[in-house]
């Protein structure tokens, strides 16, 4: 029955190695894929543009990809790599730091071709370049392709100097650009990271393979998870010794736990700053270059002008235009969107209260209470999808020069919406209804359901979809499995060589095997390029950060009402670390590596959340009753004054802790100073050696000149002696 409805279900009931064998594509680093039915003239036009970079190797092939609807499509694709000198030139253009030899100062330094001999393993391409380095350089080369005057392809026209590949991606001329996995390194990460449930994460391997930006996320997630052990155990202790006992003990525990929340959040954020500085030092990004020296984003637009800093032509967009758009378009649109979401959710929550009242007092049908919940479940995703598109459009129109500023402003826009979306119900319950019991139930439900649903939505469902898609791809290409299906051990070197014959050449278009030939062949072999091109793209770390940011808010803002919030968050994060690693290593395409100095605006967002936590915890103390029960005769005005004093004390404590703990550890500062000193000493010795060599050459010239002068004088004397007189005593 199942096989009739889902023909490829037989594949899923057997090991993947029997129904799909991936042939490594070792002659390629990145792939540029085109949509189906792209005209050959379009492909040839872009190929000619790429070939202007003579050191790049471009192989054009016709490949079979599985689309989002799991239907097979034949598409053109470029398989691109480059020569070692080209990669070195790219490293220099991108200002990538590399390890300097210890005898020349050590540490990391921006790579320079002129100083190439100073770097470790420069003579060995395999050791000097990681696969992430190669792929980032190739993407840099592609993004650096600029359009000439009156360039056009199809219906798309380019401005002079406009980046060609990003424009083609945004217009749909190119479907996607993706890097290929290094199978050996990937298997190592799968074993030492994903499948190793206990132990430290291999952050150095992650940074080398997936890039520093992703490595920073996992370093932060691991640090945050470790820090959660403190509120988890303290909250458990408060739950055991304070909750359910006398009212006085509960009130004392509530106040103490509120103070603890503020101190813990502050210490955690300060400790992460120090850990971040250590990692950025190890990965060579602690002294990242100034924004004015950074390369503009590929989609950054502006009129061409000479940079006052570099003296090179670059696009320029006046800041006043951006500020005008931000103040008169972005701000009103965001405010209107947030107010719309706020009042919509508020009205649904009020509707929920009204329904509950009818059920309780007039014995209405119990199922009616689910109507507001269903409305909320429908309306929030609609608002979320619409607001995301609006936020991205606004950010694009603001036209930021560098990626970091673009991403930071996008984080700000999206996190505001998610804050309203995620916390409005809790604020409504805590401060409008002032129902602490309901607040506890709601917080527990949000923590558990969001975490469980999140892991299912992020990992299990995408993995199942990927396997079904690949199984259908195998079924459509090779037909149903049979008892005589060739096993994986039958892949020989001859079959690999036969597959390489389909790789084409640099000048023409070549087709991969037609479907009828594939179906008649023995092993079910598909190239690595086709398999990875059929898997979902990795959307970045934004959603992962956002999920943890909201969780951090739950713990910081409301865990005084529900002390077990820290324990729930800890248990979730122990799974979250491996779940997010699983997504990268088993589900998605490999992302391009990116270099960052830290986690960016997420640090600022969490610090703001810490300040909001002070206000919320103080307000909970004042509104939930502990103050009135501890001080029965206190008036309303006195309560307000007490809460304000408590708030200022907490903010002062937070400020003092932040000021007392330096952001950069002494050990890191010492290492930086030591490296700088050694480099200066090496430079001083080299300068001294050069001066001595110059002095030596000058001395040698001086020593030769007097000798030649003496010889000339002697020759003159001899000539005079021979012409006028003989030697003395000759008379």
C-alpha cells in the first residue's frame, strides 16, 4: 500500500548506500548552478565574463538536480577551482590573516605576497590553504566581476561597475552558488562533534571548516549552556526549599532569586566578552580592519568615486540619504508593524479571557477555548512572514556598505518583532492580569513546547525531507530497487574514471549521462555536485541566535516566577548544540566561510535584555505581592519608591560588575603585546642587517677608489721619470 502511494518508500527501508552512491567531485571547489531551461547564450555570456579571470578553471556541465518539489531538472552548472597563485592573490586581496613563523614573531598576520616567505607552510598548498579558504577566495573573485557599460543578459541590464554574480542571483539568472564539502574533514566532524554527545566541541576544526562566524555561534552556545548550570541548580534549590512552603519563605525566595537573576546575567555577559576576546585572538580577528578599509558588499550601490582612504575607485552612497530613509520610512513602517502585532495579539488574548469566562460562568462548550489559540497560531506566522520581507526590503533600501552593518541592522529590526511576538503574552499575564500562577504555567508551556517543536522543525523534518527527496531522485534516475541491485563495494576505480569523463572541459558544454543510460547501468552513482545541489541551503545562524536570545529572555525576565526555567533551558541546550551541529553536517549544503570579530549585535541585544530584566524583576516584586506581605503596612506610594530604589540598586550593581571586569583578559593583552614586541625586534634586526649590508657595500667602494688613485699617480711618476732623467746614481 505504501509503495503504491510513495514508490520510493522501498529505498527508505534499506540503507542509503544501496540506493544512492555519491561520487566525490575532487576537481571542484564551488558550483554555480543555473535554473532549468536557461538559454545557452546566457550561460556562455557569464562563462566569458568569468574567463576574464584567467587563473580560474571553469568546467561547464549539464547536471541533474532535485528541486524543492522533488522533481528532477536538468540544469547547466559551472564547476570552478583555481591555481595556487590565484588563491594566494585572493588571500591578499581579502586581507586574510595567516600564521607567521615563530622566528619572525609568531601569531597571525594579514597575508601578503611580498612577505610570503614569512608564513608557515607557504610552500605546501595543502597545508597552507583550507578548503574554506579556497571557497571564500573563489566567491570573492566571482563577486569582484563588474559589469561594463551597456552590459545586459536576457531582460536584465547592468549598471557600469555593478557586481554581476550577486545581481544574477537576485534576478534569478543564477539559481544558487554553493561550496562543496570536503568528505574527509566532514566525516571527522561528524564523529568528533555531532556523534560525540559529551565533551568539548572541536571549535578549531569548526572554524577552519565552516568559518569563524559559525564557530563563534557554537562557541557562544556552548558557553551559554555551561553558564546555565548555575541558574539551573540554584533554581532547583529554590524550588525545593522555598516553593510550596510558608508564604513568607516564598516571598523571600522570590526577591532573592530576582537579585540572583540580575547578577548571573551580568556575570555571564561579561565572561562571554572575555571568552570572545580569547577566541578572536586565536582566530586572528581581534584586530579587524576599520570599516573604511573593508570591501563593500556586493549588492552595495552608489556612484563611482575615488576613495579618500585607499585612493581606489569604489561606490559611494551619501549617509544623509540613508538617514532620511531610516527616519521617515523605516521608523514609521516598523512602528506601525509592531503596533499592529501588539494590538492583534492583545485582542486575541482578551478574547481568550472572555471565552474562559463564558465557559466558567455559563457552562459553554469547553472546546471553544481553543478558538483564540488557533487564531493566534494562524495569525502570528502570517505576521512573521510579512514582517520578515518588510524588514529585509527596508534594510536593502538603507544600503549599508559592509556586511557587518547590514546584518546588525537586520538583527535589530527582526529582534524587535520577535520580542513583541514572544513576550507579549507573558507581559499580559504578569502585569495586566497579575496572575502569577498562570504566569508560571504559561512560561513552563512556552519553554517546553518551543524547544521541542523547534528541534523537530529544525532538524527532524528537514532531515526526513532530504532523505525522501534523495530517495525519489534515485528512483527517478535508476528505477525501483531489486534484489540484484549492485552493492557499494562494487564501485571500482574504473567507475570513478568513467564518471570523470562526464566532467567536460573548460571550453564547451557537456552533458551528464541521460536517464535511460543511468537506469541501465549497475551502480546507482550520482556526483557529489548533484547530491549537494539537491539538498537545502543553510540559512545562516540568525534563527539559531534568535531562538537562544528569546530563551535567554525567558530565563532572565521571568524565571523568578518559575525557578525551574533555567533547568528547562539547560536540558534543551544540551540537545540544541548537537541538533544545530547535525543540521550543518548531515542536512544542509555547506555554507561559505565568513570572518567576524565577535557575535555582533547579539551581544548588545542580550545586554539590553539584561537591563530589561532588572526592570521586569523589580516590577514583579512590586506587583506580585511579596512587598506587601513582607511589609504589611506599606502604602502604594512607598511601594513605588521601594521598587525604584531596588531597581537603581540592581542597575548600580550591574554597572559596577561590568566596570570591574575587563573585556579583554590580561593573558590575551599580554600575548598581543608579546607578539608585537617580537615583530618589532625582528623588524629592527632586519633593518639593522640591511643597513650593515648597505654600509658594507659603501665601504667596499671606498676601499677600491684610493687604490686606483695611487696606481694612477705612480704611473704618472714613472712616465715623468722616463722622459726627464734616469734613476739616482746613474750619472
